C-alpha cells in the first residue's frame, strides 16, 4: 500500500521506533480548535480557565493524542496504516502564554501479530516530567 | 471535546450529573459530513502531521488510496457531531461544564479519505458511578455513503459530581 516497507519479521518487542518533541504554543491550541471545531475557551482564555478552577489554559487532550500518534505514523510511513488507536488522558498539559509546553513522545514496539501483519506501538507522552497519556497504544497494519 | 465543552454553565449549579436511564440509548444518524481535502490538510497540520499521504494527493494515490488520508484522530470531528445530539438531549441531562475527557479510542476498518460522506450513529454504551462522579462511555459508529462501517469511536467522559 505505502511506498515504505517494513519487514515484520525484523521487529522485536521493545524496539524503539522513534521519538519526537512537540512544542505546543497558544497558536497550536487555536489552530487545533479551528481544525477540530472544539472551541472550549479553557483552551485559549486564561480568565475562563481560572473561573472553572483550572490553573491555566490547557491543551486539548485530542491535540496531545493526535500529535503523539505521529511518531507511529512517521515510522509506518502513512496515516492510513493506523488500525486502532486508544489513549487515556492522565494529566492536563498546561500551555503557558509565553513559554508554551513541551510534550516528549516516544514509541516502542509492544506486541507483534505476524499472522495478521499487525504491530502494536506503545507510546509515552511526557510533559513537565508527568505522563500525560496512559495506555497509549496504536495498532499499525504493515 | 475534552475538559468541558461548548455548553457552559456556572460550576456552582449542581445537579445529578448523568441520567443512568440513557444507558443503551441510541441516537439517530447525523446528517452526512463531506470530508474535504483542505479540511484534512488543516487537521493534519494542526496535529503536527507531516505524513505525505495526508497532504499530497499524488503521494496518497501512489500509496494506493483514492484521495488524501485523514489522520486517525480526525474521526473525532464526526464523533463530535453525534455527541452534540446527546448534549441537546434533555433526557441525558449531562452537565458538560463538569465533563473531563477520560479516554478515547478509534478503531478503523479503513482510513477516512477526502471525498467520504460520513454519518454517525451514537450509542450510550455504559453509565457508571465512581464515587461522586459518573463515567459515561459512548460508541460512535461512522459509516460511509455505501453504509459501510469506516470507524468506531469509543469515548469515555468523566462527569464530576456536585460539591
């Protein structure tokens, strides 16, 4: 299907497939709000975030989820190969108006199903030393 | 949507957070959503995707697709349309100012492509109590214009209990 070919027999559980650091700024949040249609002001207005008891503006969980899987997509070669992708939102990503926020994503091979040509990529996403996604797993069709 | 949604109410307005009786309730199919190329490019850029098949039509076709490939989490846009029907349902009585996105999963039978016309059908899979909070899980099935299943989106929202 894709121009990139990965030999499933060459893979080992635990192999690192890639890592990437994403810098979320307020611009990223506004861009994601527009692209997704999620205009909840907790993602762009400090005063509103504080009024509902938050420490400040935070990233859309779906932005973190959507960015994290890019590590698996970049490895697999194309977005159409992700058969199944799930995460748990464990911690909010607070995005400072000036400094933004850094989310460091790492992907490893978690499971290999040779008969079905499926590989599970386990992703970790860390911001300010805290895991912001839990059980982030993407099944890739090879 | 996560950590709250469009329909804001003051946090001090307390009430029962979710009506347990909506467990198993199915909501009617949404109007078709036509997936456009520029929408895919816009969404892909917003999630930091540089994947050629999401940006370049020739690359998508060379990879065997009919058109641009949406990132896997693009299905949330379709899921949202169904969630809004639940929001508007007085029977469900969900106070979305108290909602936190707990977890999310997308199971793709095939990727969403530019040109797809998608409808979605949402079912409330479960409503559970967790101390003062409620957890509500939605299964949203997304179909193409041939009525073939494209993706199932599974979303759990945590609704914080009243103080």
